[in-house]
DNA sequence: TTGACTCGTAAGCATTGCCTTACGTATATT
DNA sequence: AATATACGTAAGGCAATGCTTACGAGTCAA
C-alpha cells in the first residue's frame, strides 16, 4: 500500500529544516525505512517520524508498508515549485540553464 | 552606505515564508523602498520591516539609504545554495524532460 | 524650528515548530 | 501464546515565528 497525504503541501516550509533536506538526500539513492533514516541522525526516532510526516504532507515522499517496515520514497517531482520559483532568478547568475533553455528551444524548433 | 548582515545566513529558512518570497520577487525588477514593498502586502509596515530584516540576515538583499528612504536590492547570487541543493535532484528532472521530449516527439508524429 | 515622512526597534501576545518520553498498534519470531 | 521489532501518535515543555501597537531616531520641507 502506498500512502500519500492530503494536507497543505508547503514545499518550501518542508525543505526549510536541514534535517529534512538531509532526509531527502538520503532517499535519492534508494527507498529507506524509518530506522535506516533515523540511524543517520542524533535526534530520537519519533522526531524523525515527525519530520517524515511533514515531508509526506508536502508530497515530497511517499510511504509504502513492507511487513512491519515503512519505506519512504523520494518524489523528486514535488520539488518542481522550488525549481520553478528559482527560474525567475536565473538571468542573474545562470549561464548553465540559459544554455539548456536555448538548447531545448532549438530542439523544439527542429 | 550599504549594509549587509553578519548573522547566520539561513537561506532556506528565509525563503520558507510566502511573503518573503514575494518580496524577493518584487525586487527582481528594481530596488524598492520599504513603503513600496509594504504597499503590496496586507500586513503592517513593521511586519514588512521584520521580514526584510530576515532577508537581510540571509544576505538575500542589501540595504542602501537614500535620504530618509531605505532601498532594498536583491542579491540573487545568494540563492545559490538552493540551486546547488536542487542539482542533487537534477537527474530526476532530466528524466522528466526526457519524458516531455518523448511526449512532444510523439505529438509531432501525429 | 516645527511638523511631516520613512523607517527600525521594543514589547507583548498568540501560534507554530521541534524536541523529548510514554504509550499503543501492527507485524514478525519463537 | 508470548515476546520482540518497527513504527506512529499523544502529551508536554520550551524556543522560535509572526503579527500587532507604541515609540523613537533620522531626514526633509515650510
């Protein structure tokens, strides 16, 4: 079973805490159980659970139950609002993405 | 005189509040005084000042005094930590872009 | 110099955030 | 059936956040 949340998806709030960003980072490679994640942090396991709940509410992770474990999986697409917001600022510093944009625009013209 | 802050630069925390993101957005075009910014928000002017202070502490804006005004200027380069963090997730974007490209390619074939 | 304007800061207050420990529930193991 | 494991949730403490109103300092204009 896969559970997603129906709460207010405050993406920016969710990634504002360093621990939660690290948790997302951990999930880049692979799904992980709560204990696997909690092992990387100083805080108590319930605290980790609460952080994961916030990530779940933001839709940044999904939860799937395997026996008595719950494995969390990254939903990177949910970071799109952050990326999209940043694109407003691209022209100030970015040559990379400008080049990419031009590249894609050129591709579309083909 | 240009003032920058010497406090802990919590970029992610600074952009976690919608009002502060909107303030940054307003500064994309041009520098603005506090009143110009406050005019765009429901909250009191001191509240706006406090938000600007947080942006200043994060280094996301600078402040320069012109007569009795203080004009705030965007420092977009300070968003680099956000952009850099997002790059860890780039390969997921690429995957999406590839899907998009495939989707578009399919449309073109129709 | 008097008064208006721009703005930051202080103080107070309600709400939220983040942590802890204690406990409950579901699943697996013996 | 009894116990261990994995995990969420409740409750509570305490700091941080986010707002308000009141006030004060600096600047401009009459």
